[in-house]
C-alpha cells in the first residue's frame, strides 16, 4: 500500500538534507582552506627571511653582486632544498642545450668537449656526419684557440659556448695533437644525434640504444626494419648505460615488441597508481629477445628491460641494473629557464619492480676491463657480455626450432 508524505514532512526532509550538505561542504572547505593558509603562512615566512637577507647583503657585502648568478643560485638552492638529487633548476642557457639533446638534433661544430686540467678544451667526442668528423678532428685533441682567440685568455667556459649557436657560422680552431699544432675550419650545423645503432651477426639482429630522445623511437623502428630485412631469427638489445625518462620513445619501442598489455604503471606523489604505457596493437615482432644490462642501465632502460622480461620472455645478460625507478618531468619557466622535478616511480605492468635493487640478469657476466664496442666486427668481439648474449640467443633460437619440429 502506498503511503503519502505530507507537505510539511517533505519540506522538513529537504531542510535536513540541505543542512547536512552545508555542514559537509563547510567541513571539507575548511580543511582545504586551513591547508592552503598554512602554505601561505610558510611562504610568507620564507619571503620575509629572504628579503631580510637580501637587504643585509646589499647594504653590507664587500664585493659586487652578479644579479644573474644570484637569481640562479636562489632557484638552485630552492630545488636543492627538496633533498632530491634528480630535481634541479636549469638556467636558460643550459636549458637550451638540454632541449636540443631532448629533441635529438643539435646545432654544433660537431664536437663534445670538456675543460682540461690546464685550462684548455679537450675533445671527448665527435658527432657522426658533422664537419668535425669530415675534417678529421679526433678524441683527445686539445683546442687552444677559436677564431684566433686564445682559450686561456677568454676562459674555457666562454670558448666552449662559442662552439654552439647560430647555424652556418664558421669557426677556425687550433688544436694540439701529438705535440703538433693544426688548424681546422668547422661549421656550426644541425646534426641529428644517433641514439640507436644496429648490426647483423649471423641469425641475430643487434640493436644498441644509448639514450632516449624524441627521435629515438623512429631510429629504433628503422634499425628493427633493417635486421628484419636480413631475416633475423633473434634480437639482442644492448641497454648498457641507457637511461632517461622520456616516455614517448619508450612507448614506441615497446609497441613494436610486445603484445597487447599494460606495459608500465606509475605511482604518483599522492599515492595513486596510473597506467603509463598501454600497448593496444595486435601486431608485434615475435622473436626471442636477449637484453644486455649493466650498473648504468637506469630509468627508461630498466623499464624496457623489465617490460620485455615480463611480456616478451626476454632474458637478461650482464650485471644488475642501477635500480632507479624515479622518473622526472621538465617544466619550462617563462624566462627560458626550467626545473627538472621527480614526479613518479615506475615499474613494469607485469609486476617487475626495479626500485632500489635493480634487475638481476638471468646470466650474470662481469666485465673486468671495458671493451670498446665495434659494431662492424661483432664476430671477433672481446666483449664477454655480447658473446654471452650470442650464446643465449643461439640456444633460444635452437629451442624454438626444436619445438617447431
């Protein structure tokens, strides 16, 4: 039997509901308000203290104040106060260089350099396809002057900055090599950074990933296409020394090698866990995969190893990875500077975590003496980890053939 509710009772119920809603809303709003006020009060204390310090310094400091250096120091100090070695402030000039490396193309005279102990510049690397490579610049060459300006007079830092800048500018550099002085004319040019290299060794496709840039995924696609065109029956991926937090190239690489899955998940600072890399394609390269790792395989390198281990049955050769699961994000500021901030911990969606302890390889192979990689002579390599990867992959290929028979 239906019961009728009087108008008075109905109005009373509505009033009670409104009152409860008001109380709950006010309680939640008060909590948020109190949290924000606490933050505002703390920021007020910080600002007041900074103003007091600044006033005292400007009135009493004996030396001259470099305003740009002072601001950079304040920003760097704030980030250092987080107590996180990966979070840092980047001045605009340094961020410009970082942006170029992130996009995988840089405007450069073609050489990587550092200041040596004598105040000169030492060449530590030569970019492929650059004018420096074509002119014959070599690693360990010592640069003593640029455009007739002596490095010792203008300072190594200023000289290093001259090597990058506007595209097309020519630079005349003087170098010392084996006690002889030589002069070269280099040109600043747009150079693509090669982060993926490949080679074929018998039935194996060998791919080396050195870093993650915006074009790494495309380079991996091209490298994978080459080894597949050579009818590779197994794939070796060298992730030694590979690190970085750039998600897009990692997703592109995993998308070619994994079946449909949640390849990676991320834990955020508020405790929530989100899917980070979803593989949705049904098409993937189904080959036995062997991965080479070392103690400098970190971040994205570890994530690739973990996901390929969980979802593609990859086996690992080498040494335990670094155990760095913290991924960062770069936030650009209005003046061209930026901050790098740790924002999430990442693990494989298959359950393999590498936070803190790293990933232990299936075949532990130590390298007592570093061996320079020669992709054109893998047949005679003295690299014990590569040789073990060949052995493991060969066994897996034979196992696949036997199972098919």
